[in-house]
C-alpha cells in the first residue's frame, strides 16, 4: 500500500508541475530575454525559468511550510520535516529558448534522503509522467486514461537505441563527443534530445533502450530516475555507484550492464 504521505507529495508535485508547465508554455515571449548566464555563454537561464521555480516553491511552501528545497535556480533550505523537494523548473533550457519541444518541468520529493515521489511534465508533448516509490510508473498523454509504464525488453547491445547529452563547457563536451564516437558503432544509434528528464522518461516508456550522461545535477535526474526505476529500468553511475555528477546511466535490464561496462572502459566520467 502506498504511504499516504507519498501520495500527498505526489499530488502536490503534479499540481506544481502542471501549473509551471502551463506558465512556461503559454508565457513564452517571442523575444525571449536572457536573464543570466551559467558556466559558459552557451548555457542560458531565462526569465521564464526563474519565474517557474518561484511558482513551484511558493505553491509547495504554502502547502508544506516545513519542507526543504533544492532547486536549479537557487531555491535552497533544509527544512525540518525530513522532506526535501528537488526541482528543475525548466530542464532543456536551450530547447525552450529556440522553440524546440523537448523540455520539461521536473519535481521530486525526497524523504530522509530517498526519492519517494517524482513528476516530469512535458507540456509541448502534452505528456505527464509520475511515480511513487514502490507504486510503479505512470503517464498521461494523447492516449486515453493513465498508462502504466514499462521499459522495453532488452535487445542485443548492437540493436540498442541509446540517448545521451552534452555539457555546456566546451572541453567537457569535446570529451563526451569522443566517447560517443567510440560507442555509436557498437549500438543501433545514439540520440541527443537535450533534456535529461525527458530522456529518462523515454527509457521508462520504452522509447529508448538506454540513456547516459556525464555532468548531471540532482535536480536534473531526481524525478526521472525514480520514474525509470519504477518502470523496470536499472539506473546507476560508475560500477557499484548510484547516478551522480560523474555519470548517470538508465537502461533496460540486459542493456544496462554492457553499456555501463563500455562507458567505464571508455572513461566516460572523465
């Protein structure tokens, strides 16, 4: 039976993600202004990104004032309840800036350090993904009703479709391209979507056999990682480690281990 607290956290996350997604979709100005820069000129933070995080944190704080926050755009605080919200108000910022549809709102709730609920809202697809720990992964979209998610049956590695992402820092991105160049002859193909949260949900939905990326932050992967695991995917980082900034991998069983082994051999964490 699902913990009532976890259900409450999921419902709050769903409402916050839905409202933030609508704000971002409907409020995107034609002359989208850049509010700030991060680690390089390529990595932009928009005014809408900041507004979406404020909407999310305000809604959650009104409902649960004792909870903590960790957000990409600066929301931070430990809280006193044992619950912390991990928020990426706009995952896929560059896609959003250019008018590409692959971007998402990602909200996860942690209890005592473990992710217990997660929501990824993908407004331009009209899709919403969610999971509670131990309760499976689910999605709504163009189809009728709520659909249970399950990752694909494992193909041979040379028939696996895998997605990845590239860092904003030129030196890191160059190294990632070298790893991808070694990997692609061993797979069916590699995709580059531009949103970690969406890629993780696509693994959960059976649209990808696997996904990997170096350089992710907790807010990039918290919700999507839970959704992928609840759909039956395996997730991790380097051998024996959890997903981390060094390396994040999610894949259907049977693809995960050989993919992880290749990424370790190729030094994908460097």
